[in-house]
């Protein structure tokens, strides 16, 4: 019977991988509609998140283009442990992103910085939520932290 090799154990121990995906106009955080989205740009907040979750690998991707968001979901959706997705306005319109979320194995948490239910009626409906593990909205940037907590705690 083979004996357990501690080196094998070390190499087999894998860090949890979380992909954050931000959709359209979220490259303008800190500049755009500050009374709704706050003063912080996402890169500064990302540094805080990575410090807080130092034991995780947190990747970040932003695109204003629907197909690129879908490509990223396909790319990470079979090998990452979780996806935190703020699809911006595509949340309310995109059947294609909903299909991409349903097509992959990695659980997706939908996040919103603002409380979309306090805003215009067209923001009250999400095309994506039914394909997601859950939805977190209205906690400002902290919505991303809460989403990571929900993906990494059993
Ligand atoms: C948002 C809410 C969406 O309705 C809006 O289109 C966004 C940002 C949020 O994070 O609050 O771009 O997803």
C-alpha cells in the first residue's frame, strides 16, 4: 500500500479561486453618479478585498460588452470556485448572460451596489437571478464582500 507523501499533499492543496466580473459602466465607479455608487473606484476597493481575503485568489474582470462578459463566464465557469457578478444594466435585459450562468458549473452570486428595489421599476427585475446562487443588493461596495463570504463559507 503506498504511503501518503507530504509533498503531494502540499501540491494538492489548492487555493479557492473567486472571479469578480463587473459589467457596463462599472469602470466609472468613483466618477459615475457618486450619490448612488459612492466615491471609491473599484481598483482601490479590490486592494482592500484582497487584503481581507488573503487566503483566496481573487481575479477581477470588467467589460462594457455583453459577449465579453459571457466569454469570461465560460472561461472561469468550470474551474473557479465562485463568480461574483455585477452585470450592471445587463442584469435587467440579458437572456444571453442568464444562459451563460446556467451553462457553467461554478456558482454565481449576483451583486448590486445600489438597492435596485428602491430605484426605477425597470431595475426591479433581474433576468439573471433565477440562474444564480443568490442575490446581494444595496450594501454599497460591501455587497462584493458579502458575496465572497457567501461563496466561501459552507
Ligand atoms: C447596478 C444597478 C443597475 O441597475 C445599474 O444599471 C448598474 C449598477 C448596481 O451595482 O447597483 O449599472 O448593478
